[in-house]
């Protein structure tokens, strides 16, 4: 995996978002909205150009996933049929079952090895750690789970009071809405700051540009 993917890579980039029972809805929906809105804005700004991102939700099976608080999600692909992603997003929520699932750990490990960028939102960092993707160095997660991540993964430099930690091929973000900021940051890395600005404007969301 390259440390910093080159802007202007062939489009569309394949974005896979892991979904699982008890996933936090905004951990999933925030990045989904950023990447799909970025594609729409790019094509509005550059008529006739290809969309920069193609976003798919990937789960262990094609059965409906019940997100935290009851939102139902229909996966686009399962582990057996998912395209190797350029960008892998691992959201959080109640992650104990997903982190303990051998099939989930194996798919995340394989997808991360293929991806230019692997990113977690919130407690998705625990899934990356369980899959052997996040093994050392700086990382972050939801403020409420900082102590647990430090205890479970003492080899990590778990940082608090940051929105995200960018290590090039591996990016971790703090809780829930921080995933939106991180995703906009990734759009800047992969396409341009101008597209991130236009995307944030379209979403009517304040963008915290500093981690």
C-alpha cells in the first residue's frame, strides 16, 4: 500500500464500507454521504467526467443488517462477491461480535491489504485491531472508548482530543461525526480540496479541517 495515493488516480475508486449488526448508523451514513455527494458534485463541476467514487456496503452475507437503534441496511455485496476496494471504511458501533467473527476479520485483513487507504470511524478501530490491520503506532477512537483501546491494544499510541489520525495508508477517526471530517479529508487526498469544500457545502456541514 502506498503511503499517500496520487491524486488523479483512475476513476472511479472503489469504496467499500463494512456493515454489520449494531453498526452505528452515522458511522456508516456519514462516509457514505461524503463519498457519494463528492461524486455528484464532481460530475456537476466537470460534466461528462467519470464519478471519482463508487461506494458499496459490504457485509458477511446479503441478509439485511440491523444497525444500532434499528435502522435496516441492505448490503450491496457479501465477502465472497465484493470487489477489492481502493478505500476501505470500517465504521464502529457495538463491535464485539464483528471483531470476534473470523470471517469478518479475514475479509477486513484481505481488503485492507488490497486498499490504498483503510480507515476506521469510532470503535471501528477495534475491528481493525482484531483483524491485525492496526497493530502499532498512533490511532484514535471515540472518546468514551479511549481507555478500552489502550487496555486492549497497549502497543498502540492511542491519542485523544483529535478528530482523526492520518498515517497514510491507515487512518483512524474519533466518534461518529468525526468520520465525516475524516472522509472529507480523504476526498482532499484522493481528488482535491476544492471538491471537499464543495461537498461540505452541499451537505451543509461544517468541516473541521484540522485533525
